[in-house]
C-alpha cells in the first residue's frame, strides 16, 4: 500500500508531464504552420503583384506596338522629305583631318558662351545686353574667307556659325514660346534666312546639311549643332 501510494502520484505526475509535452509540441507545430501560412500568403501576394505587373507590361507593350510603330514610320517619312540623305552628297564625304588653310578667330563667341551659358542653358537676356558684341561676331562670319579655311577650321566654323545664327533668330525675332513659332505656312524656321556666311545668305538647313552633313564624314556634328530647343544637345559653354 505504501508503494502504491507513492507510485500513483508519480504516475499521475508523469502523465501530466507527457500531456504538457504533447501540448508544447502541438503549440510549436501550430506556430510553424502559422508562419508557413504567413509566408505562403506573402508569396501569394508577391506572385499576384508580379502577375499584375506582367499583365500591365504586356498591355503597355501591345499599345506601344500599335502606336509607336506607325509613329516611327511617320517620323521616318517626314524626316526623309525634310532631311537630305547622305547619298545625295555631291562629292565623297571628307574625313576631318589636319590640312593646309587659314584659321578663324572665334574668341568673341567663346567669351559670350562662357559668360551666358550655364549647364547647357542660354541666358538670352544676358546675351541681349551684350548684343553689340554678338552682332560684331555675326558680322565677322559674314566677312569670313570660308574657302581658305583648313578642313578642321571649316567644320568648327560652320558649327559655331549655326549655333550663333540660331541664337540670333531668338534674339532678333523673339518667339513667344519656341523657335518653331517663327515658322510660317510658307516656310519653316529652318529654311528661312538666318544670316550671311562668307558673303552668302544662308538658312540653318543650308549650314547643317549643305555645309556640314553632306560635306564631312563626322557623326559628332549632331552633338555640336543646337537648335535652341530643349530636345537638342546642350549648348557647350565654349566655341569649337
């Protein structure tokens, strides 16, 4: 009886311990399943978000193909009519190289650019205040002996001339918002008279195409010419 009185409480205690251990393991299992479920929910949300983004991208790509391709074709068609192809050049394109010839002093233009161009932006009001210096430089372009310039000087001369004449149209004609405002039904701003170079009246298109693109095999010309527009390359704060 004494042994029974001792063993029965111990057995009961052991049974309780086993029950508590089972409950502990059950709680651990529940927590693990809960964490797994939470991870599954997060993964599901991620998958749904990714799926939604992919679907949106597919829609955008489809719309882009519907809109962009016709636009690019239209742009190419317009460009082919307005921009002379290199194949129309009257002579083989020249590579820029050192050669004999005269130089031209762009010092006045360089000084104006360093003073009135910051981060590619032109201070037109400041240039207007220095209009006498600007006009003097433009007048020197009109008197230049272009035929005697060396190849590199010729290229630099016309790049500087284009940028100066383009700015000149802004200063003289003062468009309300854009240089494109200077176009008319009869003539675009690019084809209208921009100034005189070497004694010959020229338009901006004359300088860009007839004197640069269709003469020199130099693709960097597109980074040198700035058409007074935000979509153009930044204007360098120095003369070429």
